[in-house]
């Protein structure tokens, strides 16, 4: 597994990379301290599997960087790393295209489990729940539907979801209707509950 860690704290970057390589010798970690360096390294290595992006990156938000990587390198899985471990930030990261969220308080076993799940095409947004790192099966959803779903789960109204994702409010309603149909949900609350059961959140 080849990873690119984007973090402007040298001690954290070194410790993170060292811990991963010691725990699993098959993991290779490159590090970048700036947005420009991160894009340059990603462009030079098409075999990268994942970008791990710190939420606080100097004057740049990790959320902005998630979107930047998504537009430039759409095949590359993205994971947000943060010491701010809140459901709202996880939902925002997911809406920005992240496949996972890793809190800096996570232990090494949970960290490895999350990375492997994302590398296999799954998602990881709650390290406390084994279901959250499972690869969803039996449910077909688009990336945009997953983004809408994450914000619905965060309690955001349709108007705010539309503004966050840059789409029409009517489009948000269509996505929610489609999700409810696919998951057999009766309403928004039931939709979130079913989505969690299916490891979509």
C-alpha cells in the first residue's frame, strides 16, 4: 500500500510514517508539508493508493485539499486526519469526497484497519464501530448520493446541503428520494438508521 501523508508537522509526519512501516512493512509512506508539494508528488507517482490529509494544514483547510485532490486525481482515495473528532467534521469530509476519517487519538490497530478498508474500496468514518470500516455490499449509491447522505446524517436541511455541495435544492430532494427508495426507508430518520446498518455511514 502506497500512501501520501500531507501534514505540516514534521514530528507527527515522521512518527506516523515510522509507526505504519514498522507495523506493516508492505506500507510505503511519502510525506508532503504543503499543498504544492502534495500535488507534485501525487502527479509523479500514479501508483499511489491513498492521500492522508491533515485537517489543519497551515493556511489551507484539509477540506479544500480533499476537493483539490478529487478534481486533479479522482482515482486516488482520500482520508482526512484530525484531532477534532466530531460527527459534523466527518460528514463535511465525506461530502468533500473523503473515503475515510481518522482521529489522531486512534490506536495503531484501528488505524491499520481503517486504511485497509479504504484501500479495498470501503469507507471508514467511525473507528469505534467495526461496521463502519466494512465495504458496503448489496446497495448501489452514487458518490453524490453518499455526499448528500452524510450531510443528512449530520442533521443538515436540504437548503444547506444544496449550498454545501453547490447543487440545486430540488436535486438534493431527488437524491434523498432515490436513497430512500434504494434503502427502503420511510423518512429521513429511518434513512439514516438504515444507512448506518448497511455501513454506509
